[in-house]
C-alpha cells in the first residue's frame, strides 16, 4: 500500500522543529491583539457558515474534505478559533502534530489528517513572524480549521475505524456503535490542554491491538530490508530426510522468529530442532503442524513481508470495528481459525473446533447475547436450502419426506400444526407456492444434532451440534450454510448450565436424546462475538496468520488502495 509519510527532508526538518517547540514559539507572538483573533473569527465563519453537511477547504493545491462535525464544532462556538488565541498558535497544537507523526504505527495515514498541509501552515506563520510581516489572518483561520478537522477525523477513526464495515461488507457485517461524540472529546482536550491523553483512550484498549501494531512495524521493517529469500519448490521433506533447501529454510525461520539463531547450520537433513521450528511456523499459519516441509508450507513461507504487513494493517482496521468491552465472560467464534473459545475472567475456559459457512453461504460477523439453549431441536429448512437442495428431491419423490424424517408445518409461528402430505395435491405444488415450512424431526439424523444455542440476530445464525463429526478431522472446515457447528456441543451446554439447578451432565444428555424440543433459558446470558480476522497476536505473543477464506481482506484492501490513490482524502 502507498505510504503517505513526509515526502522531503524539508518536512522532516519542520516536524522536528515543531516537536522540539522551536517552531511554535515564534508563532505564539504572531498575532498579538484581540482584534486579530476577531478577524480570524470572520474568516472561519465565511468558510463554514454556509456549508451544509460536508464542506471542502481549498488550501493551495490541496482540496480537503471537511467533516460535518467540524462545521458543528465551530457553529457551537460561534466560529471562534480553537487552536489560535491572542498569543498565536496554542501549544496544544504541538501535541496533535506529534500524535499525527506517530499514527502510521497503527496503520493510519498521516496524509488523511492533513499533516503536510498543517506543517505548511505552521511554517508560513513562522515566516510571517520572521519577516515582521504581521499575521496572515486568513491563513491562520485555515490552519485552525485544519487542526480541528484533523482531530475530529482521527478521533472517529481511532474509535470505529476509517471505514464503515456495513458499507464495506454490506449485509455480512454488523458493528456495534461505541464511538463517543468527537466534538465533546475535542472540547475536553482543548479545555485540559491535552491532546494525546484525549485521543489515546479512543483506541482499542486490549494488549492484542498494541501487539498487532508492533508486529506490523516489524514486518514493515523486514520489508524495508528486503524481506527474506524465496524458498524454491520441491518434494516433501519429512524429519530425518535430506534436501538442499534446508540451510536456506533455517535462515528464513530465524528471520521469522520460529528458530533460534544458534540452531542455524548447513546440514541438509531435517533435524528435530528444525522440525520443531517448522511445526511452530505451521501452527502460526493455520496449517497442520506436521514438521514436514510440504508445498502448502512453502507457499506460506513465500508470502512477502510487505504483503504480511498489509495483511496486519487490514486487521488493525477491523479490530477498531469490534466491541470495546467483550464482557469478562464471553464466547469468541473465530471464522478463519475454525475455532470457538470461551473466555472467563481473561482466562481460556474452553476451546473447540467449529465448522463455518462455505464461500457461497458465508458466516456473518456480529455480536449478540446467547440467552437460551434448545435440546432435541427441530430443523426448519432455510428458504435457500429448501429451494436449491430439498425441493428438487421432493419433486422427484414425495416419499423423500417420510424416509428422511421431514414434516410440513403451517407457516404461522403461533399454533403451528403439521400438514399431512397425503392431503396435498402435489400436481399443483411449485417451489413458490409450497403449502408450508419444511422441518426435520429431532434425532440423530437432524443436521442440528442434539442441541442448539440461540442468540438474537438478523441472520438466523446460531451455534449447534452436528451428526457429521468426521468434518472436524478436516483442516479447512467451511462446510455449513452459515451457522456454526460445534465439535463438543455437550461440553458447551454443561459449561453454560453450571450452577443452574437440575441441570447435571446426566440431565443434559437425557434432554439431548429427547424426542421433542426442550428450551432452557440461561440464568447468566453470555455475549457471543463472531470474528473474521486473518492476523492477530495470540496470548503467547506469537503472530498468527490465516487464509482469507471469504476474500474479505481482498475487498478491504481495494478500498484502502483507492483511498490512498486519492491522496488519503475521503
């Protein structure tokens, strides 16, 4: 991705002067009178008073979009400048410029927050003072608006990300609204004279976010140094076997942090130390940790450092979309990792494999509250599956229903009754006028298995058991129609019902084997967060990468590239 850093040594010098305070000091003397600040008020009002929604500010060759919050901020303060007073540019601007100089560490682009333009304004103000030319009230007014717009945009992006996931991924992604009012944040920052202390808490507060940002910096550094050599293709190499690529493999594994530098050697056989490091690399990339150098592993090794850095940057953005408070006790479903984890008090209480949606029936991303469990559930066939999968079989042979334990029920949720297939004139039935809903009876044949876990959402997605246990032996487990199939549903039910009277393990097993559904409401509902991430740092500090199974990285990266080609301006 294009990097919008300071483009010349001149701007690096300007930034250095600002951070040291050497440039702001003379600007503090550049205005001097209360009348001058009144003139700046007039300039700001002229720029913004007629604007509705989003305005545009033209500064030299720059055309900069202004947020609606910027206009609201100045209207509420009757267009008085925020960063400039009788003494000139306030020192609080120094904090903002310094913060902007660091945000690329988090995958944010300084150009998107007008850094170069702000530096130009500060330098021009200094030049006016140096030549005793008085003050450029219009230029200072524009500088004040730029500083405000930069702060408000950055506050929003740190809180909820640069892009709206519900626009990026349409109906496949729902993000909670957790952003504070950026105008309130700015007013508080100006009153306290503390920009950094106001902006920093808006970021995701968990250590995983900071660790991922550090990982991005490391991969960017590796990319700047040329990355690592490409490992040639070849036959599979098992531990104990020889291959001329092994010395190069060891050097690469050292670079990636999977092998200790003291274990580097020119031996051409796959020794145990190298096999252990290879298994570590495979585990970090979601591959079977066999210690065998195979083609799949070579492909992951040969992903360039720049591509890995970009992958981490995309995931930093998505991390800003996620809930800030997941709950001290919660369930995380990680789609790309095919896993479910229960966290309690910061500790992992349970982990299991899951099956997620196919590339055509993708598991969405959202958060909800798991409130109840249904044992021995019916499976009501979703419309798409009915139309594409079941109706052709029924049309070919109506006895398919009885053979596979299906029944037809009325569509009304209240007083739903079973319709006898013998009473239906099948010669007149089509997929569009089918007389009811198709559902499958409880039992070992039911695709929901023996229990499902329900939480409110618009996707009709839930966690459930499955009779197809063999799928959990697969490494890539995207086989469902969007719901999440659980490897150990009984264990999850036992965990959630712990301390709930009359729900011993024996009672749970009995209910799961019942002939009719039974619903149990949890006394302690638990948050559920369904995530899609292709890079993160685990609890042991290891950078984890996963494949982009739904091409969601690819979609977001195109948006990043389009934004960057536009000069960072939304």
